């Protein structure tokens, strides 16, 4: 089984740094942690988040993130190129980080990443960014920085139900405020975005955001090399077989250790609970959206977070885009 790129299976160049992304609550943290089980990558948690933590760490990424779902303008990349060069080469910017420390946790996190970067360089590990905030930056990272990109697409009912449970807002104004993003990708959708934003209807806004994010994915996978697109439901329904394939495409070894860690993490009876960020010990202490879970049950059970009429509305509003990403299992 392989990714769902239009022109057949793609493959990421050996030893290329990696980015795991997709709209928030699409399963990127879970997917990233499953790839980290290889022991061949240094897991970097959401360096482009506008919140600190997990973002706002100049030692990890010495760049100013101004927007949720930040776009990187390919015509004006200077502020980003040197910052990402250091991150992808696992060079921790110690002085920049020291100047930003305000709390004991910041200091502890700095020590964690400084150590992980140094050990990763010594052992020839690859940087792996796990960051839904980098979805709209993924095209530039792949084409300009040589990053291999894994994009996770999740059924809109699952994404939107999770956002509702967490009380998140779509903030479409952040997209409208990014002139380069609108110019390069969404000029034809400006009136739709403005209409959804002005409606005050949260569900309509969420459908709009899901469509925009995955329309972007559809374009990127067809125009940029080194981009893999996987359905979250496929990975969750048959994790061992699907991750074996994904590992191969990413140039990672699907060792017995990786297989065992993935099996334990995807057959847990622990209730995931969709609680947002929490502490994880898998691969080292980190605060992510990752949860151990019975992954198959998570994608086969009914969604109780939305009313039937709301689910019908979501299906109507998103079906044209979702049809571009057919499931291959289940």
C-alpha cells in the first residue's frame, strides 16, 4: 500500500530532512511519533506554532512566525532560509535561545533540544519537523530546502469534531491577512473566505478551512517532488502494514523495534480523550497532541461530537475535495 499521489507512489530522497504536516487535528502528531519510532530522526515539535510552547523557541527555529498556518513567500524567503538551514542541519542557536528564556520550563526545553540536536548530528539522524502549522509552508520547504514532506489528510468530520471538542476557532482572517498566500493560492477563493468569515457560522468557517487546506494539498502533491499524501484513516485502520510502506517511502528502516513500538502505540486501550496537548514519553519527553490509542477503533466508531444534521452539512460542503483523497483500506 502506498500514498495517494496522483501519479503513483512517490519517494523521499534518502537522508532528506522530513516534515509531517496537515491541518491541525489531522493526526500529524500521532504520525510523527510513529516515524520517530525508527530511531533515525530527531523529532522537532511544532517549531512554526505561534504559541510558546511549542513554538517561539529561537534556538530551534530562529524566525518570527506572525500567523497561524504561516505561508512562506517564495519571492521573499530571506528571513526563513537561514533559520531553516540551521534547524534542518540540527544546529541549535544557543545564544538566541538564552536571550528568550523567561521561565524554568523554557530553560529545560532548551537543554532538551540542544542535547537532541547535538546527539542527532553525531549519529547522522535526520531532522523531522512535526508541525500542522507548517502546512502552507510545505511547498517552499520541499522545493527550496529539499525537505521530504508527509501530509496527512483526515476526514472532515473527524477534524471538525475534534476542533469543536477543544473549543478552537478557525481564524480565517489569518489567511486573508497573508497577501502572498492569497495571491499565490487563494485569489479565486477570496470571496468564499470573506463570506464564511463574515457569516459568524463556526461550522461553515470550519468547512471552508478544511476545503482550503486540502485544496492546497491537492495542488502541492501534483506539482512538487518529494511530497507524500496519506489518509489518516488508512494509517489508523492498518497501522503496521501502512507504516511499513510509509517508512519505505521515507527511507527509514522498519526494524523490529519500530514495529513493536508502533504496535504498542496503536493497540492501547487508553482513552485518547482529545484533550489537546499533553506530555508524551515516547521518544523522549515532549508536549504534543500524540496519544496512545486503539487506532482502528478510533476511525471505525461513530463520531458523537457532532449532531447528525451537522455531519450531513459537513459532508455536503466538503465532498468535492474529499473525493480527491480516496481511502485505500477499510
